[in-house]
């Protein structure tokens, strides 16, 4: 280890101790004389003042500061945490032999040092007082702000409680809506499937409509052809009255022979001596289809007269000729025949 000796704050000498030497932690610490051997041969003949033992090596700056302040002027509180053995504690211990207590401090010097420290502390207190006033104002302002913040916080807590209630209610509503959305999603999927099927059916119907349109165009062409034929037929219809009379005579004769069939209607105009066409067939069919509404009704003169009055499609030979046809048919079937379903 290295030993350093400072005089008046300046390093005067240094050296290293012998290897293996150590300071024992137990025993008696003595100042002024060796603790063993002949007491008379190991006496310290000098003076000790402000002797302190520290927990670590002091820096050269700290040693210089101690020397500049003198024996009585240094503030030992600065080293309070590092002084493990203090001079003021040593003075309280027992003494033996010839020990003379001396006054090591110059009173005037001590007073001067205390006056400087007092001025420094006074200045610091003045600054501190100003700071305290400023801080007090700031604290008062902060207190007012704190009260305002506390009031706002209380209002915020009330709003938060209200919002929390709304949120809880909204959560319940959200769960309900979520359930409804799930049901709606399932319904939407079902409707989507139905729409897909409907689109397929619509495509099929569109195809059928296209085919029907083509057939309609062909039918229109046929109708134009049939219209020309109808014009020619109108010339032939001039003989309708004579033909009807002849047909009535034949039908009456047939009735007397009890040989009436469903084909006897073809003896009437506009069928007799006429080319059978689709248009003629439709007219015959529509005349018979209207009888479906009278199933179960007794066919009498009244019923026949009803047909003659309300038939919506008169035959081409004129209203009077159509009435004659129904009249003849009424005479054929008589009042004894009943039409029934079957």
C-alpha cells in the first residue's frame, strides 16, 4: 500500500509499506504512546489536534480545502459520512500519564469564519425567502388549479358513470343486434340461394319467351295468310242463310231418326262446305269451352237464348245467323237432355 504525507495541503512525501502488513480490527487504539513494551521509551512528544480517521482515501482537493480553512475553520459536517473516528469522540475518552489540553483555535479567526458563514447563510436565506414567496404563490395558484381540476374530475366521473351506463346498455343492444344480424345473414344466404335458382329459372323462361316470340312471328305470318283467305271466305258467306235453312232441315230430319251426334254441328255455317283451319277450330273450341260454366244446368230454350244474347264471339255470317245456329242446337237437344260433369 502507498502512504502519502501532506503538509499545509501539499503532498510532501510518499512511500509503500512492507508486503503483508495489515491493520487488525480488534484490540485497543492508543494515542501518544505505544500500547506494548516499555512505556517510557515510546512516548509521543508532540501535539495532536483534529485527528480524524476516514473510511477511504481523501482526494488532494479535499486535503487542500482542510488546510486552507485552518484548524478551527473547516466544516467537518461535509465529511460526516466518511469520518469513522472523529476528534470530538476521541476527546471524550479516558487519559493516562502527562496529557496537557491546549487551545488550538484562534478565537478571532473562529469568529471571522463564523461571520463569513453567517453572511453566506443569510444571503442564502434571502434567496430562499424569495423562492419561498414565489413557490408559495405557485402553490396557491396550483391549489386553485387543483380545486378546478378536482371539480372537473368529479363532473367527469359523473359523465363517466353515465357513459358507462350507456355503454352497458349499448352492449346489450349490440348483442341483440348481433343476434338479429346472424339471423339476417342466414336469411340473406337463403334468399341468395333462391335468387340464384330464380335467375336460372328466369334464363329458362327467357329462352322460352324467345322461342315463343319466334313462334308468334310465324303465327302473325300465318294470320296474314289466313286474313287473305278470310277475305275470300266472306264472298262464300253470302250463301250462309240458304245453307242454314238447308242444314236446319237436315238436322230436324236427323232428330226424327234419333241419330244426333256431336259432329252434327259441322253441318252448320260457318263450318259446312268450308276448309277446316286452325282459326276455325279455335272458334269451334271457344264456343264449346263456354259450356263448362253451365255444368249441371238443364239445357232449355232459356239457356239457349242466353247463349245467343251473351256469346262474345259471333260467327262470321252475322249475329242473326249465329242466333239461328244456337236456336237450331236448342231444338236438337230439346228440354230432356241434362249436361253433367264427367
